[in-house]
């Protein structure tokens, strides 16, 4: 099944016109990740959304995020973080990227400090 890049590009033009969101590290947000190339993590649904964890702040408009996944496949770069909106979630550290906060749609909540520390420690080891 092919990816509809044209549909995402039309929505991306609208996202570009939005204003940046206030955020802090450890927050989990619904983020418009869009359609990406190959094995890069895509958003889902008509708004191309995926929950993401904010790892590092780069100022008011940009941050380093890691997408969440519900896949139960074991991998050293998939850190279990518990239930997020009723689903057992993992942070997918193999898909870390910088995003503009105009992609953020809605804050889901905060990740527990201890779990966040484990995620950050694992991320530092791979970078």
C-alpha cells in the first residue's frame, strides 16, 4: 500500500500556519508526525497523529522527541513506560527526532520521573 504524500503535504501547509505550543520535558503530546520515508515512524489517522515524549527542549518552538508505540516487540531501544490513554506504550528511541512544536495538538500528560530518567539514560547511551 502506497503512502499519500500529497494529502500529508496539504495538511502540513496548515500545520505550518499554527502557533507554537508551550511545553516542558517529560510531557507526552499528540503530535502530527505526518507521512515519512521508509521505516521512519508515521503518524496515524486523517491527522497523522502519534503520541510523543518530549526529551529535550531547544527553546520555545523546537524540541527533541521520541515517538511512542504500542508494539510489544522486544528491542533494547523500545523502553516500556506503562499505560498511555489505555494502551501499553513504549518509547521508540530508534526514532528520535527534532520537531517544531506547531506539530503538537494536545497534551496527554507527564511521564513519571523515574521512568523518564531511565529513558534519558538509555538515549544518552545510544547518542
